[in-house]
C-alpha cells in the first residue's frame, strides 16, 4: 500500500538532526509523496528547497499561516508568487484564520487570508487551509472566492457536523489527521469521517504535531512523523467501514489529482535528469 501525506512540517527545527532519516522511514512505511507545509515566507522557501532536493518524492506549499499574518506585505506576496512558479510548489498555504490563538490581529488575518485566496486564484494553485475558532469569517471569505479556486482543502479538520456539511457544500476537500486517534477530543470524527465522499478525503500527519495517542507501542518522543500516516489510515478506514487498502488507494488518488502531482512529478524528474 502507498499512502500520501498532504501535510508535514518537515522544515521544523525538531527535524534538523535527522530529516533525511525521517524521509527514509516514511518511504519504508509506504508513505510517499509527502507535501511539506510552508507557514511563513522563510519556511515556504525552505519547503521549496527541500522539495527540489527530492524531486517526485517531496512537494511543498507556499503561504503565510494566520499566526504570521501581520508580517505580510506586498513584497511577501511577490516572493510567494515566485515560489509558486516552481513545479514542486503545488499549493498556496497554509493560510486561513485562527481566532483561538490570535497571535495576529483578526483584521490582519482576514486581509492576509483574502490576499492569499487572490493569489491562489491568480496562479491556479489550490489552497491549503487553516481554521480554528473562526468558522463564520472563514466561510464568508471562501464564499467570495471558492468558484475562482482550482481546489481547497480544510487542513486538519477537527470540527463538527455542521462545519463539515458547510465545507462540503462549498466544494472543499477534507484533511484528516491523528486528531481522530485522540480519545479525549477526537472521537466525534470517527462518525463524521464516514460522511466524507471518497473524492473529498485526504490524510495527513501534520508532523511534528499531533502524534496519534493510540500508537502501540508508544514512541519515546512526542514528535510525530510521516511514517505514522498508515496508522491514521487504518483508523480512518475502520471508521468508514472500508478496507485499509481501499482507503490508501482513494485518499492517495484524490491527493495526487487535487495537487496535480502526477504531472508535477514527471516534470520534476525530467528536470532532475536534465
């Protein structure tokens, strides 16, 4: 079985000592490709560089997380636009709204989100979305743009039934993480995940965050890795009442089509050979 991780923060400092080994462990576990998340201009550039070093195996997103929304200037958008011209940079994001932490003023978050939705519409890239405690404003902005976007995925979905139905009605795909494996706060997802159509469901680890709590044996560290994606996939398949093989096949196929990875992979490999 082959699994595709649509969201791993492999440029995070916790991977500095063994990043290559993390990628190799993921490959050995059947997890490839991996999409490396960009959260600000610096990490987006680093994600793009990492993807260039692993053509066809790693891809990247380029964007500014709402926590860093106050840093966006016109020059930031110009730099993101340049990154998005690279074949291995396959989405705008991580972008959206976060009213839980409020590390950036809410008005600044909305401006940054809108500017990145415009950038996605301009470049034809899908968007990799973040939302926490900001559903109303988040959906209002998406309603203005969703018909202009080539695709949008609600990264790390943890919401309820009403949020899920609204996202699906807007045409969003849904990213499920190891939150579903958390007996304290994720059990509601086990019922909701069965409502997500095959052509809308994708899987992600959000490494190094959200280590599945039900791993057995438990690792010696709290750091999550892409190699644990098959464990998440097994739990998702069980909740959906389908085989693990089928879950791996349809979630990976949808991710490849959503991010246009097959065409990008062939181009990246050709460039590497040249």
